[in-house]
């Protein structure tokens, strides 16, 4: 029948384009691995534990970049998460109905600002501010490794601060969705037992716990991959240090800065291998966070009804 | 009221206030960024900025004409393949939403969305730059296109699903084939929303810097060639920002202002359009 | 526990209720006696749920909702300015149509009201939890798995858990909004038995769309229709000898 063969062509035709997306992800993984083979072959696992980064002698160790990426992202997460959750709670549970849309829109606007603009603001406004902060830090405090280092302004603290601002809208918008999906009967049960407003909110958060953790992890993934804003304020100096004030380096930043300078293939492959690690880490974080969010949404569906695959929510 | 109750009510109040404070704390950097961008950028935006080329290092004046055109060309290339690929993929997901294949594709699109843009840049480098050993506008456009695809996929799928199912049934009942029904009835119904979604995606990738650093590279001169490196607003701002020249800093702010304005306008337009579409579909 | 009082436990006078501009309850007046089961019946949408939720001020959560008139519990106006809503809700427990246990253990569910009230002593908690689960006729089924998740229980068990949870904070009144409507007949009859046993210690107000249920468990019955109280009398009288024609039509199944 003409109808069914057209149906089939339609399905296969559109399906081919859909398959392209799958291939794309696989392609990136494949290409990254292929283009880092020299480095993988030469350094093996030592690549991840060595700190020397010497393009001249051909010795490459990515530890400082891994450290810088994780440290800055975790710091950012520590600062951003309470604020993002506070915003999500305020917008979905506490604010008057009229304010909800505008507030949501404003926080989402933070996500739309390009990182180069964050970087620009970071360099010309935030870094001088952090520099003043660093200069006025009392010497006694400066002796603690956490606060040691030259008052340059650029460094871990500036990077973490800027990352925190960039992460807030991501976590907050997903957390908002999660809270919206918590059935109101949960809060009602709490109120009926004599709970205060905050206690009822805690019950809702408890119900959506896995989804909220997923939202936090999504923000983490965002921080891990941020390049431009970070490289403009972190100082770009490869060292493993607990100090907030010392300039450091991240995986994304070193790729951005040194890619076009890589004179020989090994150098390039070393940089691409760092890119490969970044790819793997961010995908893993992304997958875990989506699974958490999905598992929470499943719970909302009645237990005696077969769970329907949830439509993915729109993220900023 | 017992002491315990008084304490709990106090706690509740305190936390409510803290949440409100969180909103304020988040809005402060937003306000600051917008303030500085407008203050430093709007002033530096002049006719020269749009029409002149960059001056040699050290000389003041000039503009970002090549960078503006470069960005337009780059997002043009990106749109050229991201829209059909992402759009048709979105159509498939909307028409067959529950299959295992669709779930896998949706998952892949979301994964792709989370991949750092610099990594996508490396991929485009390997694909387009390495084989011909040359940086090019094409490579930059391809990188941006890959970044656009997941956004277009999700927007298209969501908006197509908003179209009331009765429309498809009506078309099929009149004897239309599946492809006819979808492409001549359903997609047009969702088109305004899809288009604005695409515009928002374009604005988003127009703001990307990292993937262009080693694909399109950058160019101090005028170029519209696809096979040569090309300037872009973002990379130019990046370069100027890191320079020691005040005049270049001024121009960097101007570029930032332009970027933010474009994104603001497009995102407002998108919101209004989607709301209009939803209202049209509500009986 | 209270001796039988001649004064009503809950006294409602000229109570109106509005959702925004529309009036959903009209001039409700009734006296609900202590330690008896009072049933509210009527076709769906007639306002019985709204009414029952006004007693413990659950409607306060909805922004456009507003009630006027008086609802008094033990002579004190529930809507008075100095009434503490949190305290009120501890005194007036509620069980909902669809059971809504928290995604915690059985133990933690029942303990919830106590813990937020500040009780920390484990022995005290254990005691009260056992007592509440026993009163809700659930103890024997769960005593060996108190720390299992409440979500693993069946629908009927979950509802009894919710009842135990409500009882744990030692309320004087228990409001039930169609507590068995989502349950199978066996679970339903267990709940009905439970209600019968509970009335010795609590004043119970139950909303139900199931007339036979009302006839089985309640002492007094109020018939609501379109937001008005049509008739209120002893259950036997309502079902055997209704005074109003509308009541007679409803209970004989002519509509509804």
C-alpha cells in the first residue's frame, strides 16, 4: 500500500538524521581518542599523575590541570549550590505568584550571558576586587596555605567566584522543575501534621532529593567545562596548590591557550588527551545527573501505572 | 505557644528570608555585569565600530567590521547544516516519541549538550582543519553547527509536540501521507516557535569563543572566504581584552555590549513567541 | 480522654467559603458532637471536602480561598486572630483521599509529627509509634519491618499508616476526606472497622461519597448539596426517615 511505504520512508528518512546525532557523540569520542594516541602511548597512566608540563623537552603531565579544574569547580559548587537552591525554593514555594515568571526569567538570563562577557567583566571588575581583597588579607592569615600567594587578583578564587555565578542558573532552573514535580499531597500531609512552612518545604525537598542532587551535578558539569571566563581570570600557571590566591590552570584553559602553539604532534596529542579526559568526565557527570533526575520523576507517577518515559525538560 | 513552637516558627522565618536573600545575591552579579557592559560598551559603540577594520597594533581607532561579518558568516554556516539535521531529527523524535531508538537519540542529544564547547572545537579541528592543514571559517562554522544541533533538536521536538494531535489526524483522514501531514501541516503550525527557537540557538552559538580559537582562528583583515581563517566578534573581544591597550579594551566592551544586546532581544522575542503559540493551542 | 460532653466538640455557625469571587459554601451551621463519627455525604463537588478542610484551616494554603463565619473547637474560634494554625493542626488530624506517606521508613513516617514537635527520647517515640500503629490496626503487619520503606506497603496499608501518623501526635479530632475511596473492598472494610474503634477516643468527621459506608460507620450524618447543608440528623433518621425531599432522593439513589 502506498500509505505504508511512505510511512516507512518517512520513518527511515527522519531516522537517518536522528542517527546522525548518535554518530556525532560516538564520533567525538573516537576522534579524540585517535588524535591523542601518541600521548597515550608514550605516557600511559603516568599522564594523570605527573606535574611536569614541558613542551620543550616533550614531558607532559596533566595533574596540575586536573587539580585546577576539580578545585575550581568544587569551590564554585560549594558557593553556588546553596544560592541556587535558595532561589529555586523561593521561586517555587515562597514567592507571590506574580513574581514567579519575572524572577525565573531573570535568573535564566544569567545563563544566557556568553562566557566572553563574563570573562571581560571578570578581568576588569572582579579581578581588581579580588586583588584588593588579597592585599588587605592580614599577614597572619596569609601564613595558612589556603591564603598564601601573591596578591595578583588572578587566581583560584577569582575563577571559583566567576564559575559560581555561571553555575547558579543551571542548578536553580532544574531544581525548580524538580520541586514543581513534587506532588502537593506531600506538603499537605506535612501541614496537616502541624508543620511550619519550612518544615513542609523540607518534606518536598526530601521527596525530590535525588532530582536535586542531579541538578547540583548538572551545575558541576557546567563548571568543569567552562573555558574562556576561567582562563581570563585564573592566571594560567600550572601548579598544584591549595591556595586560593595563587594563579592556577584548568584543563579547558590550557587547551584554549596552547592549542595553536603546539609545534609538534606529541604536544598536540597531549593537549587533545586532556580534552578526551574532559569529555569523559563531563559525560559521566552528565549521565549520572540525568539518571538521578529521571529516577525522581519516575517516582511521581503512580506506582501501579507503568512508568512513561519522561519528556526531557528544557535546560538553559 | 510553647517554646518549641516559637523556635520552629522563628527557624521557618529565618530560612524564608535566607531564600529571598539568595535571589538578591544572584541578581547582584547580573545587575553588575549588565551595568558595566552598558556603561563601558554603549559609549564605545559608534559608527566606526560597525564599519571600520581593526587598526594596526598600537594605533587607536578602527572597528570590528570584519569580526561582525565573520560572526554572521560563521553562524550562517552553522545554521546551514544544524537546522536541517537538528530539525528533521526533532521531527523523528516528535513522531515516534516512545521508541528505544528515540530515547537513545534524545539521550545522545542531551549528552552532546553537556559536552564542553572546546571539546567540540577539537573534534571540528580533527575533522576539518587537520586534513587540509589549514584553519578556516568552515571549520569554525562546523564546530558551531555541532553545538547548535542538540538545541535545535530539543526545541523542534518540544514545539512539535505542542501542536494538537487533532491536526495530524485531520490531515491523515483527508488522505495525506505521513510525510505530507507532518511537513505541510504540523511543522508549519509549530514554525513560529521553532524559528524563534532557532534564533535563540543562533544567538547562543554566536556567543561562543573557545571552539573558534583553533578552527576559525581569527583574522585581522577582511575576509569572507570559507577556506581562510576568519575574524569573529567573540574571538576579537577575547584578543582585545587580553591586550595592554586601553583603546582595544574600549572596543572589547563595545563588542560585549553588542553580543549581550543581540542575545537579550532574541531571548525576549523567543519567550513572547512561544507564549503566543501556547495560547493559540489552548482551546 | 474526654468524658462525653453535652457541648459540641466542633460548632459551626453561618460559615461561608469563597474561592476568589465564587461562593462555594453557603451559610453552613452545624454542631458536631465529641467522640462520635459524623459523616458528610452528598454528590461530588458539593463542597464537603472544602468544608472539612476549613476545620483545620488547610485551605489557608490556597491563596484565593477565604472563609467567613465561625468554626469553633471546644468553644474557641478557629479563625480568630490569636489562633495558632500549627497548634490547631496538631490538635486536628487529617487523613487524605489518596494516601500520602513520606518516602521514608514506616517508623519515620509515624514519628514525623512527634519529631517536629521536639520529641527526641527514643523510648518515648517507640512507645507512641507502637501505640499509634496498634490503634490503626497496622502494628502486627509491620512490627518486624518498621525501618522498611513506607512505599513498599499496599494501598490499604499505606492508608492505615497515614492514620497512624495522624494519631501519633495525639489529636482530639480526626478529619477523614474519603479515606477509603482509593481502596479495594477488603481494605475498605478494614478502614471502616478502624473508624468504629477509634471513635471511643477521638471525634471523627468523615467525608464519603459512599452512602452505605456512611450508614455503616457514622452516628450522625450531614447531607450537603451545591454548597449548602440540606439536612443534618442521626444517621438512622437520615437514611430511614429523611425530612427533606432532596435528601430522600439522594439516599434512595434517585440521583448522585
